[in-house]
């Protein structure tokens, strides 16, 4: 069988919204990896937040995409932290921060510090950021190139932020609104898809043998990139429209029938 690459989102796809992972999903991912598929985790999470889940899935070798494509890892159990950074893409966050400043009353901003944590304009809700978090003056947020900027409101909604982006305009960057009032900003042209394409070429996998599963707006490019793009049942309508298939909700372990179908070499038994 030809080599195949399957890209899996984490939150809302591989893990539940409360951060838990179903034993059935864990087992299905391990089986697909043991069968010889190139399993690549592609997440908006930073390295420090992604690696514990990658380890829980039993993925010790291969590649992973973090920070919505701005960071690519080579997984290696012989490395002290279980990985080495293969590629990073950064941008000057100052123009985007200037546009965002004062645009939403209670918004907070986080600028990723690669492999360390985040610089923030004010504290984020507990548990939303991993690694070291330090509050800094606004000017220090843009003092150095960044892989990702996060704009977050505890009171807004995803719809509010979609309207906000439309109103203020964001140029020279790539951005995605999450399922809450959460806006991730990355370097222009950078997405999960752009990082996955470089991994695909490195592995020598044919484009026709790529699969991707995701549930949010930051997965749209990835689902369109893959020969077989599958949206979770809990995905917004625009994400489902970008995919060729829709599986069950994450709470119903919708990833499992997709992975089982790959082992069986048949379409999944899931709703269209």
C-alpha cells in the first residue's frame, strides 16, 4: 500500500472540549500509526501544550505542526524533550497589535515565546495558556518577531470576533477565529496546510494519499489541502463546507470511524 499521511487536529477532534481524551480515540490513533500511516498532529496549540497530548497518543517519531503552522517539530524520543524544532516562521506583530489595540473593551493579548510560554497584556483565564506567562507593558508585546499572537475576550463570542475582524481589517497576516471569542494571528501565508505540505514533500507522500480531520476555522486550509478532508460533526457550517466528508461529533468519538475506514480501506460509516 502506498504511504499515506493523516493530519489530525487536537482540540475538538482528537480530544474533547474539556481536554479529556477518549480511550477509543487513543487506541485508534495508535493502531493507525502502527499500521504505517504517517500520523501528523496539526494544532493551534503551542509546543508546550501539544507535546503532552502527542505523548499520550504514543506518537514518538515523525512530525507535528504547532501554532497553526508557524512551528514544525521533528519528533524524536532521543531528544531531551522528545522533539527538535525543524522550522519556524515569524512575523512583526506590531501592525496587527496596533489595529487590535482598544478594539474590544475587555480583550487580552498573548504573544507566543517559542518553547517558553507567552507575553500577555493582562492575565488570561486559568488553564488557557501553557508554559511561562508574564504580564508585560503593551510596547513589549511587539518588541520581537513572533510565531503567533492571540486576541481573547472573556465576554465576546466567535460571531463578535468575526464581525470585529471584518470591521477593523487585518492585513499582511493569516488569522482564524475559534469557537469562542478567540483570534489567532500568524505570519502571512502560514497555516496548518502550508506546514503539512512541506512535511508531505519531505516524506515523499503523493498528494492523493493525504487525509486531514479537523473541526475549526483554523482547519479550513488543511481540509482543503488534503485529498480527503473530514470535518467533525461539531464543526461550524463553514468548516463542514470546506470538507469532503463530515463524521460524528467529538463527544461521539467521530475520529474513530475515520481512522477505522483507513485500516479497512473503505469509506467511513458516518453521516454525510
